[in-house]
């Protein structure tokens, strides 16, 4: 018999993963080229050549005991120092290896951070729409997820509403920038306003409120936009990062946590998070891919590929009559459902072999998400099908 805590997770298994599995079946039935699967954020772009070269060279030249063995639970010091130096060059920060913990992707980074901070009953705020797993991650440590309603005007965080919802039990606020599922990028003025609001609430309540920044899409931004590095704006910032999107390595499960020296009791936090990394069962991040990252910190994603896909879908869907948010970052198109029931709209899309994820999965009904980290041909060939779907709604 499974635990009562697992029962709702089994019942409400990720809609995104379920759509992905359905897409696999449809491709076998209709042919992969005839199914337009925008369900899962699984990068279609190959990893940069530097990654392959690093893997081959490490296997040939490094000591096998190092390549395949244990290390400090926080990760190889050389890898953490290489990343710290990279961040310092890019953002003018002053990190050292001690400020980083290598993790099994951003999901692990978020879990390790929450395990380090939360006691049962503590509150974690996030802004709808939000990545569906946040609620599960918070529940892992018996915390309570508090959701700030969506700002439907521009999908920026509703900071005034957040201030109203913060209580003495609030320990963490999670933001995701660039944003999944909407594709918006929070600019500097929003980060400044958010930071000031949290500083004011800390003083008012006499508590520490961590700002946990989930940013696996940091490098994927368009139109000359920049993503503010939040540790420079708010001292109690913790950064969770993943190379899944920037280097197209989702299956390698490699990421890190940044814990700045200026954050509250940072030395104790670093020690506790390192132990949390171990007792989570991950023990440490995969050794081979840590060594690869050490050599590839300056490798770059093919941002232009994603930008073009986003433009193809945005232009095609808006011409068909759909209302869409123009992507600024990440690789998601956020589309308003032409009927209030976004799940019904998703089901109608399946008639045309189009797979979308309902906004209800992100706590924002009335919208759908398209993950355009697929081939250019998939985006182009889907447009006639979207136009057929639009005709059902007389758009």
C-alpha cells in the first residue's frame, strides 16, 4: 500500500508528462512528421560541439577514479570555481567555489533549497501561472504553497498582491525568470520593486524571507533583453540553475545552487544545503558531467533557433486569429484559449494532431502553453492545422 502523501501525486500525475506520453503513441500511429507535439520542454537543438569534445577528452585523459568516483557532496571544487568565475565575469558578482553546490538539475536545486529552509507549515509564495512541480516540491517538506493570482494584463508578478499575502510564516518566494510558461522576462525595474517589497516585509515582520530564483532559461532571451542577476538586488536571494536548456542536456541532470555570502547565516546555509544534497538521495551531482561543465562554462545555446521558432508560431497563430503573448525568453508560446475551458480547447487540438498543455496545469485557466523547442519543420507544418482549428471557433 502506498503512502497517503503519495496518493494525490499519483492521481494528479503531471499533465505535461501525460501529454508527452500521448504524443509518443500518436507518432507511432500517424507518423512523427504528422504530429505537432508542443507538450514538453525537451530541447531539439543538439548540445554544443564543446560538450561532445569534452566528454571524449575526459574519458580518454582523466583518471577513471575521478571521472566515475565520489567527491565532496557539494561537487568538484574546480567545477564550482569555474562556474563562479564565469558568473563573476558576466554579472560583476564576487562568488567563490564555496558559494556553489552542484545539483542533479534545477529540480534538485529547488528541492535541496526548500529542504534547507522549510519547517512543516512554513509558507512558500509563487506567482500564477507557475511551473506545475513547485507545489509538489513544497509538499515534499510539508510546506504550504501560497499562489499569488495571475496578472492577466502583462503576466508580470503582482507585487502589491504578494505584499498582502505575505505572513510571518512566509519563508520563501519563488520566481522563474525567463518565465515558464508565459515566455516573459522580468526586467530590472520589476526585480527592483520586488526586492524592495521583500526588504520592507522582512523589516516589518522581523523575519527572513528568501527569494528563490529558478532560472534554467537564463540564456534564452530575445530582442536584446537582459535577465537581471537577482543576488545583486536582494541579499537573501538563492539561485537555482540548470544546464538542461542552455546546453540541451536535460537528461544529464546537472545544475547548481548559488548561495551568496551576504545572505542570512550563509555559512550555516551552505553547510546545511550540502548535507541536504546528500540526504536527498542524490548524494552528489553526476561526476562526469560536472567535469564536462567545468570545460564548457562559456559554451552557448543556439538562441536564434528558438527565436525563429517562436516567431513562426507567434506570427502563424496570430494571423489565424489566436491571441498570443509575444515570447521574450525561454521557448514557450502562451496562447489565450478561444473558449473558457482550456482543457476542451486542448482536446479539440488533438483532432488535428496538435498537442498543447492547458493553462489549468499552471494555475492559470483560459490559456494554453506551446513548447517550441521542436524542429523548425514542426512549427511550420503545424500552422495549417492551427488555421483549421481556428475555423472551429470562427476566428
